[in-house]
């Protein structure tokens, strides 16, 4: 009769030791499978600036953004004005401040870019990191309002674009409901609309429909990727 050597316990020490590693591998595989591969021009870019403003490092996406921020007809700038401006704002602010300066700029491709600047340490050297990305829906309303020449008080319309009520806008801006109503009337006059619905429709017509017709993909935040 053949001698049967008993195998390891199905739930023995060896399998219990391997289980966490197998689980981790499965999680990584699922994450890799779910990765998106957006176009480089739609991906945030990173530019690292030295104290004197010179470029120390840049990602390929950052190079694409710097190229798009060039002003047609003017000499090419290694560091576009928008990047210089947000970096200068950071230098002028408290170096220990947590808030990062933000700047909106229109690119030669016709889209709005948002630039963020913050301090970072690189091998013991203090440098400035500038992140450049495309403006999302929440950023576009104030940009449009600025283009219409609205005063800071009249920018209560950003609350309208977010679907806030008059009471909610008043509470957020610490002003009265009547003041909100007065500001909205001024906004309607300057933008040529007569209601909140028409105002939001104008924003949609200018910023949403052209891209929808062009077939631009929708991102996870509900706006264009």
C-alpha cells in the first residue's frame, strides 16, 4: 500500500502568511485596470522654479501648458507672465502661509487655466512649485463675471451658478437678502439677461455647449475632462 503523506493544512501558517500579499496584489491589479489615460494637454502640469525664477524642473505636461500660455505674436518666454505673476505673489506673501496663491489665465487655445504656487523643499533648497491645470466648472463662473466687468459685490452670481438660494448667498457673503437682490439686478443688466435661469443658460451656452458639440469627454466631477 502506498504511503500517503499528509499535505499542509489548507488554512495553515503558509497560506495565512501569503494571504495579505495576495490581497494587496489583487487591489493593485484592480487599481491599474481602472487607471485612465487622458490626453497630456488635459493633465495638470508641474513647473519647479528657483528663487530667481529660473525653471529648475518641469513635467512633460508642464511643458505643454507653458507652450499654450505663450502670447501669439510676442517673443517666446521660458516662464510665461502668468507663471511669473503667481510665483511673485507667493514670494511677496508670508513664507509660512498655508494658502497658495491662485491665478486664472486664458490660453491661446481659448480655454481657462488655473495656476497654483506653493513653496517646497528640494534637497534642502527652497523652490517654488507651480501647478497648472484646466479650470473646472466651479472656476468658470467667476471668470465669466470678471470678463463682464462685474464688481466684487456683484459676483454673488457665482452662488447662483452653484444653485444657491438668495438666503444661502446672503449667509455665505454675510450680507442681507435685499443686498443680494440689488446685486443680482445689476448683474442681469450688465449681462443682458432677465432672470437667474437666463444667466445660468448664458454660462452654459458660452462654456458648455461648444465643448459638448465638439464631443469632449465628461470627467468624474460632471464637467469636461
